[in-house]
C-alpha cells in the first residue's frame, strides 16, 4: 500500500497495490504494520457498510467527541462519492480547514479520517456502497455533527442541495467556535 498524506494532518489516501492474474485482482485493504508506520490507528472496534440507493444521498458530517473519538478508514466498493473532511482538532495546525476529493472503486484507493475530524460524503451514483473501519464503536451520547451547508465553512459541493439527507443530518445547528 502507498500512503499519501492529505492537507489535513493525519488524513491519508491509501492506494492499494493490487495483484492481478487471470482469476481477477487481489488487494490488501488493511495492514496493521503499515497503518502503524504512518501513525494511523490500528484498532478496529467496528466495521460498517453504508448502502446508498440513490445518487445525491448525503451522509454526515459526523464525528464523536473525546474520549470517544473515532478514526475511520473508508473504501468505496461500488459507485462514486464526493467526500469532505473537516479538521476539528483545536491543537492541529490545520484546525477548521477542510478538504474534498472524489473516489470510485476503479481507483482502488481508501481514505483515512483521523479522530477529531468530521466526515461527510455525497453519493454521485445510484447504489453506492461504502465500507469502513472505525477505531471506536459508535457512542450515541458522544455523536456530534455539522450541517452540509453550514455558513461557517462555505463547503463546495458538486450540487447545491442533496436530494436525500436524513432529518438529523439536515438539522445540526450552525457551527460555533465554542461548540
């Protein structure tokens, strides 16, 4: 695997190095040793699959507050997404900055969201399937979120309004520095 650190400290694109023969393709999706060498949490406390029926479904922004912070390593299995990561770690040199990128399965690339960062993705195709590992289990009382159109961040999404979004994700209050 090749690790490409992004402009958010501790966030990575993880490029697979597939082995291909007449049977198909084999690739590693997780390696404790290589993740640890790049400072990525190697604890897998929960694995999740997000099945999204429709194009322009938005999920997020989600994160958990300390001491329940979770890092996530995500892989697109089917479809395409536009993803945004926000750094909410007050001690980080990239605090309150955000980055975005597009991913699809043909890239054979995963991405890592460090604990203390919020993540959201917008599906760009029907039937998009995303698999991810979390370093800490979902903890309802620690869950926080940021609305996709929060005026503080001025996100640049490929569409103005998502067609499919949960009531919860659309109802997060405006972000405030003291939150």
